[in-house]
C-alpha cells in the first residue's frame, strides 16, 4: 500500500483507472487540486485547491470487489465514524454513499470499477473550505464549518486512509457489518424522496435498507426497492 500525492490531477479516480495495472491493492492516489473531479451521475466535483481531501483507493481484492454495495456503505460509515472522532457526532450516511451533517453534504463518494478486476473508491471530503460558490444540489458544509477548527490535510489523509483500510479488513473478517451499521445512521430513513426508475418519476418515503443494500421506498400505492445504480434524484 502506498499513498501517491499530486499537486494537480484531472481526477484521482481517472488516474487510478488509467494506471490500475501498475498499482496494487489499497494504493491511494491523492491530489491537492482536481481540474475535472467526477461526481455521481455524471456530475462534477468542485473543490478548492489544498483545502479539502480528494483521493481514491484502488481495491484489487476479489472478495471486496464483489461486495461493492457493502463497500459503498462501509466507506461512508468509516468517514462518518472518523468525523465522530473529530467532534461531529451527528454525521449520517446518505444512501448509497454520501455523508451528511444535518441537511448538508460534507462528503461525496464515487465508486467505479469493473467486476471482478478492480474497484475504485473515490472520496471527496470538505475539510477547510468555508465558502462554497456556485449551484449545488444540496447545501455543502465542511469539517471546519462544523467544528470551527482548521485541520492539517496531509495528517488527515493518513489517518482517514488507515481507518478505511482497517475497516475493509475488519469487514473481510466479518467483524463489521455495514448493513447493521447503516440502520443506526441512515440519513434518509422516513424522509420523502423523489426518484426515477425505468424512466418513471416517483415520490416516496424511505422505509429502510434491504439486506442486499437496495433501498425500500413506499410510494402512494406500492413499495419499490431500488439499487444504487438505478436511483436519480
Ligand atoms: C458525489 O457526491 O457525486 C461523489 C463525489 C466524489 C468526488 C471524489 S474526489 C476524489 C475522487 N476523484 C474524483 O474525480 N471523484 C472522487
């Protein structure tokens, strides 16, 4: 495992994808600036230079790759617990893999990969940024805005990466169950959401997360389960 740092990259996820053959399991690529950061559903991830964490972890372990739905929740859970340790006890997991504090987004996670070859877990955590300019689907926040403290980005990277990898290893040994963990920290539970499935738009209330990590939603006249790939807010 190594952490490779760049001053500037287009996207850490893209770098890993292009270099996956020469990189190893749990290698991490970090950049102080991304010029073309990728978000979920073809959105962009915009983040100020040197103020935030932007990194990706390569997974080459076949067992973990095959359990990518669990890995998605587990990554968000690790970040959520890490934030608790920094004095933010009320961070929650927004299915499938964001971390919210109250109604604001502090962390976005983008999983990309190809089964059974590799999985890339790309993490964007807002750390020291205080002003967010532009249009956002959900209001952003940062660790600094929530704690009134500034953090050392490089030290935070080391600690968070070892926490994530430690949690992945515990998961392999069945010592963490992401499904159980999200029950206590499910940001969307009982919330009304809009979603699109098979080109049909619905409104519904979130009833919970199923054992296969799909989400259970009650609409006016039916209960619908959707997996992470299907949801568009
Ligand atoms: C989202 O909320 O839409 C997911 C955002 C993921 C952003 C991170 S930043 C590091 C990694 N590299 C990217 O290009 N994207 C992810």
